[in-house]
C-alpha cells in the first residue's frame, strides 16, 4: 500500500515538475519573443515610478501580453533597481526583454516633449514640440518669441518646461552674431548663470546643442567656443595652397563674409573664390554685409537698405573704402563657410550679384557684372509693381 502511495506521489511530483518546467519555458518565450505592440508608442516613466506601474501601463497600451511575466522577467534579469525616468520610444513588436533594456539603459529621453530654442539671424523663437511615435516627426504645440513677450510665457510652454522628462535643445543658426547669441541665451529661462561679456565675434560654433534644465549659460558659451576652435583648426590644417590669409583668424573673417553673402550651400566656394581673387589682385572686397556690421556692431539687423553716405564713410568695416579684410569676423560662420573660405573653387570670377532666385550671377568682367546688375534691377522693379 505504502509502496503504491509512494509511487503515485513520485509520479505526481514528476508531472508537476514537467508542468513547472513547461510554464517557465513558456514564460521565458513570452518574455523574449516579439511583443503584441502594433504601432510605435512613447512610454513615459515618471520620476519615482516602479516596474509594477510600468508593467500596468504597457499592458494597458497593448505593448505586452502579460504584466506578471514582465515583472518576473525584470526580477530575474536583476534590473529591478535600474528603472530610469523619462520618455522612451518603444517600437512595434518590441519584446518584453527589449522594453526592459530601453527603460534601464540610461541616457536622454528618446521621445516625448522637446523645447527647441531657435536662435536665428532675424529673431529667436521658442518652440514646444512633441514627437509623434507613428511618424517620427515633431509636432509644434506652442511657439513664441521671448524678445517680444510683454507678460508671462505661454502656459503650454511653462507646463512642459517644468516637467522632469522634457528635453531642451538650442539651435544656433549660421551667421548669427555673438551679441545675438548672448542676448538670446539671456532670455532662455530654462538656463542659469550669467555671461560676463560678449564673446569675440566668430568664436562661437553654430550648431544644435542639447542642454539640461538649469544649464549654465557661460558653460554653454565655452562649449560653443571649444567647438569653433576645433573646426577652424581642422579646416586650417586642410587648407588649399597659396591663400591670401596671414593666419587662421583672417580665414575666419573671410568665412564670416561668405556666410553673410550666401545661404546656398552650392555657392559658398564660388563666393569665396570671388573674394580670394579680389584679394590676390589687390581689389577691395566691396561687400555690403561688412558695412552693415560696422553700423550695427552685430546688435541686430539694420532693417533698411544702406545709404550712399554709409557706403562712402570710412570705417574699419567698410570694404568699399578699406583695402583689405575687416579687422574681425562679422558673424559666427558655420563649418561649411569656414571650409569654403579655406578651400574655395578655382574660378576667374571677380563679381557677383543677386539673380532673383535666391542665388547669384557671377561675372569675370565689370561689363558682364553691370549687365547682371541691370537684370537684377529689372527683376526688382517687376516685383515692386506686382
């Protein structure tokens, strides 16, 4: 009798063990296999949240098939204490194992809200943007110009600015002046600290900079300066032969002029060639942006056309009067303009003028240039009559 009981008990234990092994194998497969998520989502993990709350959220959004298996998998992977706060992109079909890796890996949020501060030549614009997980495109939900605010910032901006997982990015456009950068940064209320003085013109690298809330303004300026030093040094080391620059600083001055003269990437090296050719021939550069800088000192745009008296007035920046480069850059040039100044195209051109399409018409002789100017005046007159 006891032998039968023992035999039955052993059989039952073996069956239970087989079932247990099967359950574990099934759970493991559920944890590592492709998940049920049909469309990419942005998973938000609040500061102080737990994996239990994350599991419930994922299950509610259809990203996982079983919250219990997700939680057990987290425990067995020894990542229960590694949960990071933020907003994370979870792609369609992501397995539970992949999702756990996403929310424990660390680093910046990969979706959700971004506050983008665009520092441009004419104005600085603050944008609140949300990443659409399905299209991977940003949607602007709020936008304003800090310099034009007469009261508080929009509530939609303030709300997102104060959320812990909001990302901040500052995009500095090519051709802005150092004064414009400092003025704009001083208006960014998510930054801290002061900039003691306006950096040297041309010393800041236009680029996109991701920052943390409360980042120090002076430290950000220093990062921009370090980046520009590296860009200029690399371009100088790879420069073409026989350029009319005494040093890298003169090349930076030329790059700033090229930056202000054209916004077309395909024209930069041609424009640079014109100015290099003129310097080599002892001709004055005769470029309006330098004259404008001499008037504004880089503190905003002129907002009108140049007067004949201003073109005749002798200043260190009036290249219609002086015989060489101006003493300093007239803006902060980007990498492409610096490279163009140090590796210009080889052309015979000595002149250029706007052609009405956003680009320029180039000429080798004054007669050709005068014909191009006459054509441009005709286009201007036609536009004025429309």
